[in-house]
């Protein structure tokens, strides 16, 4: 997976624990498939990985379990805490004020494997206090004030560090010979004796750290120290004193050597060279590291000249300070075993010097790999003859676009790294590579590169397959200025808003990183037919195309999370497609794929965003609405027809019109007056019974009866007359029969009378069933009549004459009200007609 490009380089020894077995290519599998050329000559083995491998693994294994790993460093402790869990396996109490250890402090920690006591105030130590800790493997007692120790050691120890203490001589006794599992041993002393390390001569140590900061010896005295078996030796000298150690140290099978704190001038330079001549006597030393070095240019060149014919293959210098002057020095680039020179962090305290002298010294080296990083160099010269360089790393310098222009001598160069310089023109970078016919990897990230189409067509070296352009200021136009055979392209953190459709086809491109730009859409693979890895997270993609996986069928890994996804219908198909792809292909799914808009869905994982197909399909939505409206219309129409809604609408219309006209009449005419005892509603077919039986009887009882044929006012509508008669009558009598239910006007009268019942809050209906009415004979639209016959008591006209008396008695009971008000109303009418007022 293309994440962040890194490159093979010379091994480092910036830390005591690093002495790698072989030179690996950290680009990973994605580049291993690309780099087809055999680089075994560059990456052969040179040093084993010895230091702390098992111990570091132990720490990692238990650091995740708080019960087993306890970190109490920097807590100003004066003694070991007593409340530790007996299950503790890893204990760090470094950087405290502990001055003494007792057996009771750790005897109950039977499973303790790692103990760090560095940077405390211990002055003496009896190793017998660890006799109950038989599993102890890692013990760090460095940076204390130890002056003496006992020799009751735990045989399980693999790492023992006694360096940076106040021992007079190396704290070694014969019991050290029993530490058969020991891999790392750190010691310190102010004096060295040849046989100090004899008790451990038979042990095969991986790493020895020897602190000689307090070392002193008489000027005329040369001491000797025989270190029989170790593969890595790290010597630390006093940081502020000129190098003056005159000790003959001999080591068998030494492969890695590191010297820290070397201060040189032109006078003591030979002392260091003599010191090294004893250490680098054998043919096994492959890796040599100098750290924290202050020297003159002349002495530095002498050290290089001394090392040039030696068997050392990898030379590393960290934190180099150059003092006094930089002048041209004779140097013979003889045949050398050196493959890689790495110099990091250079401080130049010489302000006036010939840059040609400085740059020529490095450019003419006959080695394969050169790293000069974090230096004040502003340029690098093109070699004068065909160069052997295959790897050049000039990270964090001050190089400009002029570097290596028109340089035809770097024909073997395969990897060029120019990170963090002052490069500005992508067009010029392309020209720089024109003659680098073997160049495969180019890194110009962290510069200020841009490309303008007016610069012209770009020219690139034809063999470039890996190009890192990340962290520049490139825009969309960069896709018109790329190497045609590039397979891995890193454009992370630029100013790209879109990938133009009309660009050169990059048919070989397999991996593309465009993360942290401003892209609004996923790219179309039309121009990238071989694309298999895409990193496009942290952009401005809100509605990614659902067709991406169809157009990019060779994709085996995509990272598109952390974009402002707009969770709408347009995203639905993309979510479905991405959900069908393996999680190994879609990196970060589903955790880094979340809705950003709308606000109601903000933070919702895309996998949990669901929206119905109906709300997203406009055509389907319109069809559904149309069908629903049609069904509803048909249903309402059917119900209207079933319940005769048009009939009721007409009736309500008539009622409304009558009420409207009533509002326009004078107030005195609107006052309610009861003029009749009863209004009789009947069918014309039943008029004979009404006129011969009902009316005569009621009028015989002095009841005023309202009949339509004699009381309807000419000129008014029938509905208006019906309403007026009902309102002026105390009771409304309905003569029910099969003829009645067939009369539409009768039903009008019944409806208005029933409405008046609820309007006035009275009980003014009298139902007389003249003839039985079968339920199936009542039209469906007369559901009001059905309801009344079901809910209210009605009087049935008996056929037997003997029962007529009871019938009339019930009629009389319905008119038991004294009609004083009716009489008064009648008198009022009489006075009005005679022109008087009451």
C-alpha cells in the first residue's frame, strides 16, 4: 500500500540498539513488484539485529496489560512502592530519587521480567536482592551513582546495563561468566585493564556498551583491553574533551562499531586514527558509526582517507560540526569496499570557504550510496566522470532548480531523493532527469513545486517508475507533466481540485495517492487503465460516482474515507456498491466513512444511512403519487355515490343560501316566534289520512297546524318555506310510510327538522309510522331516516280501531306545553295588522 514513500539507505547507529542485519527496501511490496532489477549488490547483509530484540518484544507483549506493566517513572519516588501487584512483569521506576534497594522491595514480584532503574541515585547494589526474581531478564541500572556491586547475579539475565555510573574499574567478576543467556552488557569505568573482561570471554555477546566519559590515563601510558567476543561495540567518550584515549582494544568478530562524542582538531586527529587502526584490524567490521562529532575539515578528510581502503561497507556520521576552515585537501579515491556514506545534521561553522572544494569532495566519491541530509549545502556538483552512484539522498538542504542540470554523468543512478529543498519548477525537475537513464525512483516532496502549461511539454527520464510529488503547490495541470512510465505516483497534500479528462494516458500507473487535496469526485480510470491502489481520503468528495468500481475494475485497494459525504439519494448506489466490496479492498470502511451533510445525518456512518427507493426515484415517486391519487379519487367518488353526497351538498347549499338571506333581514323579523303547534310533513300519497284523520283531530284539540299547501308563502323557495315552517312550529310531525321514503322533499323536511333539533337543543320530532317500512325499501341516501328509526321512539298507527284511543292519547301527551307564548305571538300579529304595538 502506498502510504508514505521511504527509501533504502545506509544503516543508522543513532541509537545503541540499531545494527541491522541487512539493507532492506522500506518501500514495501508495492515497489518490490515494480523494481525488477536485481539490487542484491547494494543490499547484501552487513550487521545482525542483536540488541534488545527479545526484551523489546517482552515489553510490547505486556505493555497493553496494565496489571502486568507498571510505569512509575518521573514520580519523584524515594523508594520502591510497596503496593505493586504480585503479577507485575514489567516495572519502570526510572528518573526518580531512589538511593537504595532492599530485598523486600521486589522479592514478592516473582514473575518480574523487566526492571528499569536508570536515572536514580543508587550508590551500591547487592545483586542478591534479586534471588527471588528468577524470571528477570532485563535490568537497567544505568545513569546512577553506583561505585560497587556484589556478584550474586541472576542467571536468567539477557540484558544488563551498568553504564554511566561511578565505577573505578569495570564492574566484572567471575560470576558474570555464568550469565550464559546474556546478550547486552553495559559497563563504565575510569580505568581499563587488559584482562578486565576475561570472566566473560567465553560468552557470545551481541552488544557491549562501554562508557568511557570518565576515563583518564597518563599521557605516556597506553592501556589495553581485550574484548574477546561481541559483534557490536559502542564506545561513549567525554562530550567536551578532545579525543585523547590511547587504548588498544582488540575485538574478535566485530561487525558493528559506534563511537559517540568525538572532538577532533588537526593535532589529535592521528590519535583517533591510531585508535581505529586497532579496532578495524580484522576483515569483519562492516558498519562504522560516528555520533556527535566536532572536527576540522582537514581531519575529517584524513579520517575518510584512512577508512577508504578498509573493509567497512557502511559509514554513518550523525551531528557533525565542521570548524576552523575548509580548504582543498588531497584525497585518493582508491578502490574501496565502502558502499554507503550517510551524513545527517551538519553544522558548518566556517563562513568563508570554497563551495567547489566541499561539493567536489562528495560528488567524486566512487561509492554506490550517498546521503547528505539536514545540511547547509546549497548545491551539488555533477561528477566529472561517469559516476558509480546508484542512490543519492539530499533531504533537507537548500538545493535549487539548477542542481544536476545538463548532468550526463549519473547514468547509473537509480534513486534520487531531494525532499525539503528549495525546488520550484516541475518542468526543470523533468529536464534534470533527462540524462539519468537508469533513474527509477525520484522523490521531490516537501518543496514548492508548481507547473504552468506555458512552460512547455515536460521531458523526463524514460525509466522513472516511482515519483513522489507530495507536499508541494501543484494544481490540476500536473497531470500534463508526468513521466509516461510511472507506476507509483504520490501527489499527497497539493492543490489539486480535479483530474482533467483530457490528460496523457498513464497506462502503467498502478498506485496513486491524491489524499489531502481538494478533489470533488473520484477519478475515472479511463486514463489509468492499470490503477490498482488509490488513496483519496481527506478531500472534498461529497457525492462519489457509483460507477467508480465499474470503470476501475483492477482496484485492489482504495482509501476514500474522511471526506464530506453528502448523504442524499445520489449516494445510495455508491454505498450499495462499496458495501459489496471486500473490507480488504476498501480501507477504513466503515469507521472513516461518515455523513457530513445534511445536519440531521452528520456523523452517521455511511453503512447506517438508509433511504427508501421510492423517495429517490422521481419517476417511481410520480407514478406512485398518480396511482394513489387515482385510487383515492375513485374511492371518494364511490363513497359519494353510495352515500348520495351530491344530494346532501345540494341540501347544504340550499340551507346556506336561506341562512344568508336571513342575515340580511331586519332584526325584528329574525326574532324567533312560535306560531304553530306542529308542522306536518307527509307524502302526497298519504294526504287522505292526514287530512281526514290527523289534522281534524289535532285542530279539534285547539292545536294550530302548519301544512305546506296552506302555509307556504308564495314567492319563497320551497327550502326556505320548509325551514320557516319548522322554525315557527313547536313540533315537527313526520308521517312515515313507503310513500314518504320515496319523496325527496319529505327527506329535506326531515333533515332540516333533525338539524334544528341539535341547533336548538330541543326534542321537537314526532315520528308516526303510518305503514310498516321494510329496511330494504329505504334508499341508501336516507341513512338519516334509518338512524332516527333506530334511535328514536315512533308512534305506529294501529289498524284496529280499539287501539286508536291510545294512539291519540300519546299525541296529546306530546303537546302538553301551555301555548302562552304562541298566543302572545298571535296577538302581536293581530296588533301589527291593526297598526298598533304591544
